[in-house]
């Protein structure tokens, strides 16, 4: 893996990528890495002063330069403090757009094989599954496992994607880039930046419906990922969704590879417990996953399709998936002191991912307790969808529903007997903890802003 003190480029290259003038005596200055965080600046880094609603990186330019930054990229209309030498600044119209411009040029320079992916649910799981398979594939090609770069965490927006691309180094042969969105046009911008060789949509569901208004609009926004594909690129998408026709239409200019559990497709899957059997192109792949949930079998099918489009063999696909143990905050299983199973699915949530979690919980023996926090970004659909969650949980045989937040009061109401609406994390923990035993399973879920991992921590203490 690259060391931070290994130069990634020269300042002259960086200025060239951004179409900026530079003094001759600065051309060969080595750039260690690109940073937007003055707290982690190291010697030789270039600091991009980004501006947002809640922050302005220009407030930290002096600090970044004092800590050893080679230079700072700033807005051309920024009033430069007298303590800063103009020679240590590169001035641009928009620092965020310039960060993207630099990332696009750097991706082209390193030229790895890029798989880009998006979806309403499961993006991070799909990303990690894909990276695990590509690491196995890399070994067969004579590279090591560090030849695969993947998005860290969920850095999947207009800041996170360029920062990921700017982590590319010459040893990286593959890059797995996760792309998220909360408005139309965002994924198109990211896809044209990353220029994927394979673009994957794993699913289209109701996340962000409050922002985009309809499932069809979500499908159109997700299918923007195909816009960055070149003539030889492959568009990979499911055919068993109500919006599959939209995905197929938007994929039209490109080579296509479809997948499905319950519809015709190039790659089809059959689920039997934790065993997924995949068929296509005259080949059958059988995989036993370590992680629970039908939705994870569907995630694995999407990953297999993308990896087949990449040219990965069945042996590497099977090995990568069967060794995969999941992602923190996504159906991670732990036991309380008294032996109750606590399932941590707190990383994020939307209605369809909640339904998937309910499905996992419903398969457990004994008493089944669901702890739910508010779901965000549902707009005018919030009351209806929260009520639907409560009804689904009751019909699935969940014994008790504990809710937290204003919106989940609708879930508790529709669940009926066995629902407990709580005012705080402490109330949930103090009520539930004495009830935990070996005959009990508790699954905890909610949108990121609810920080429902606090419930998990309380139950496990």
C-alpha cells in the first residue's frame, strides 16, 4: 500500500490538470496527497478549501499551511490574509468543482479498471462484496490484495467520490466506487468523473422518495450512473423491479448485463436459505453466504453479475463471497450478557431496508423484539410509510416493537398491542435490558441521524 510520504504527483502536474498557471520554480515540488481536512494535513499535502452551508475551509487555510501544506486551493474571490504568501495559493472559481476536475484527470492518469455502483439499499455491502472478490481475482493475475481500491465508509457524494479517486496510486489495478445521491444530476456528475468500465445498479427502492417524489424519478436518477460509461462499458441492472424498463432504456447505448431472481435476465439466481445458485452463460455458481437475509442474497447476485462483466472467474467469486462476513452496522450479530441475540442494523434505514430487516428477524426462534428509530427523507410519504412499517412488523410475527422519534409513533400505532413508544435511548435500554434472555432476539434499526447504535451499546453493556 502507498505510503503517505510517497509523492503522488508534482505541483506542476496538479496545476496542469486544473489549467492553472504556476511559477517555474514550483513545477517539480512533490505533492504527497490531497486533503480537505486541516486537522490531518501532513508535509507536502495540498489543501482544498471547500465551502458548505455549515463550514468554510477558507477559515482553516492559515492552519493548513502552518502544518506543512505545500499550497492551498482557494476561491479566486477569497480575501487573502496578509500573513499568507500568494505563491502558496492556487485560485479557482469553485474549489469543489476543481476537486472533481482533478479527480477525473487523476483517474485517467492511473487508469485502473473501475466498477461504479449505486442503489437504494445495500450499496456499501455490495461495494465490500465486490472488493473482496476483486482481491481474490487480483491474486490470480499476479497482483496483491492492495491492488484493489474501494470507497471508504460511505464517502459516496460529490466530495467523497473525488477524494476516493485521488487515493488512487500506480499499484491500483481495480477501483470500486460507491455513488449516492439526494438529487437529480448528482450521479451523472460522479459517473462522468469516475468513468467506470462497469456500472451497477443493485436495486431501486423508496429511499429519498421524499426528495424525488416517485419511484420512477428515483430510477431515472440512479440510472445516471450509466452516463459515464464509454463505448466498451457494461451497464448492469436488475430486471425484476417495477422500474426495470426505465433502467433498460437508460442503459440502451451501452452493452448490457441483466440479473434477476424472479424474472428473465442474462444472470438468474435461486435462493435456498443462505445458499444462492446463480446461472448464466452456460455456467452455474453456488455460494453459501455467512451473512443473513434474502436482501443480501440479492446483493450477492448483483455483485456476481458485475464481476462476471469484469471477467472474474467462478472460483474467485465463490471464495470472495463465502469469506465475506458483513459490514459494521449492517445485521451484525452480538450476544448480551444474559445470552440474548442483539442484531445491529443501525447504520442507516429506509422503508424497504426496514422490511428486509423485519424479514431477517421474523426467521428467528423465540421472542422477537424490533427497536426502530425514525426514517428520514420521506417527505409527504413519511406518515404512510411509517405506518406501513408497523403493520408489516405485526404481520411478520414480531412480538414487540419499541420506537423512538416523532415519526415512529405511527409505526407503534399501526403495530398495536406489543408496541412501546419511548422518549429516549435510556428508556428503551432500561425497559428492555431486564427482559433479555437466551430466548430473545432484538434487532435495532433507524436512519443515521437517529444514532440507534446507542441502543445496541446500552443493551450490550
